[in-house]
C-alpha cells in the first residue's frame, strides 16, 4: 500500500547523485571488496589432523 500512495507524485522524487573525489582510495576499496582473509592461530595449525595420502 505505501508505494501506491505516492504513485501520482513519484516523478517528483529525484534520485540522489554522489560525486567521487578520492578515486585512488575508492578503486582500492573496490579491489578489496571481494578479498577474503582467513587467519589461523599457530595453535590450530599445530593441532591440525589430516589423514596421510598415499
């Protein structure tokens, strides 16, 4: 219901625009967005148990 209430005046709602000024930092953040880092403590690595492959 709420979206239908303003339907006649919808064309008056302007989409906000943003201006990018720090391009280097923005590009770096986009590169790191898909990056996944996993940290394992030394204790976990020492106690890791796997079966021997033949």
